[in-house]
C-alpha cells in the first residue's frame, strides 16, 4: 500500500456515504424526468436542467463558495468526459426513460458498473476470470427477465427505448472510467463545472435549432410541479449528485464507485416508479432485481479480492 492510499483510507466511509446519498438522489431522477417530460420534450428538459446547474455553479464560484481553477490546465480531457456525459448520455437516458418505464430505465442503467469492467478489459487489458464472467452474465440475465416478462413489454413499441438505454449504459461506463483517469489533475468541482457548461451550451443550442425558443423556461416557471421537477434535476441531480459522484470516482476505483452508486440508484428508481408512479410490479421485478444485485455484489467482491492481491488502476 502506498502513502496516498494510506492517507485516503480514513475517508473511505465518508466516500461510501457520499455515493449512497448520490445514488438516492439519482434514483429519484427517473421520476423527476418523467414529470418534466409531461410538458417538455427531451432536449428542453436537458436544456433547462443543465443551464440551471451551470448558473448555480457559476454563481457559487463567483462568490468564492466553491473553488474553480482551470487556468493552465488542458481542457481536452475533461471536455471528453463531458461529451460522454452529459452530451450523449443524457439524451440517450432521457429518450430511454420517455419510451420505457421508470423501473425499466433504472434497472437497465444498473448495468453501467458491469460495462465499466468490460471497457477495462477491452481498452485497459484487464484479465477477466470465470467469477467475473458469471457476475456479468447474471446481471444481463436480470435485465432480460425484468424487461421481457413485464406485461408492458413490446419489441415493436419499446425497442427504440431499450437501444437508447443501452447507449446510455455505454456512455455512462466510459464516463466513469475516463473520469477516474482525471484524478489528481482536476478537482471534482472543476470536472462538474466543465460538464455543466458543456451541457448547458450543447442542449440549449440543440433546443434553439429545434425551434423551441424559450418556451421551456416559460412553462417551467408557470407550473409549480414542473418547477419543482426541474429544480430537483438541475440542483440536486446535476450539481449535488455529480459533484458527489465525481469526488468518489476520482478517489476510489471506477468500478467500485460505479457499483455502489448504481446499486442504490437502481433500488430507489424501481421503488419510486412502483410506489409513486404506479408502475407494474411482479415476480419478474423481484427476480430481475435480485439477479442484477447478485451480479453486482459478486463482481464487487471479486474485484476487491483482485485489487488486494494485485492492485491495478483501470483508469
């Protein structure tokens, strides 16, 4: 164990708590997005959400409540992170949520930590063993059971939504791995700030090109329910949650941070969809969620053993 690991150890419980809270916030984001999509289209939701996040962080930085110092630092690596997420990921996730259900979306997004490991194998030449393969297959099986056996399942009606969620999974995994590689080069706040600026500019540009104008902002201010949903997405999910997750993923192994966060997000997302949004619930939900959690837990334990025996950095 090196000196940096020793210094970081006392903060691990705090990091785990931070990931837990982040997972809870993101778990409710599926429901918040559904509410916003009742009156806004996908790009309008993203434009309002990320602009709000960018304005909030800019104000905090101007008041010196948070520290942002990008002077002399290359922006290309952190902009690459922002392209993965939010530029591509957010569109894919938002469209996926719109075309599927909250519980289906949250379960599919639970595959991100498994794809983190897949990316580490393909691009970072990490060797994979039978136990890790078992965990990956089990996780995939859980998604299949939950989606296919749902009474709302229809290939003709939802295949586009599932493809969008798959793209979101890949982008989310790439973001986690790439973000982990920025550890020591940028602070979590700086990464989140660049992400929010890129997101605000990109999504508002797309919204204007689509001819939406400022309609989204007028509708948001006029409707209390909409305003609450956008405020939650912009301040809670964009500012607080991304700062929290970026802090964790630049301090812990990417796969470990992704697993802990995804585990919590999936559970909260499913039950918020069922209890609040009245979505269908059955044996397939229980079995699918159980299989996914088994896959994630087994993968987490196995990767932990490998890290202890032969430390590595997938970032």
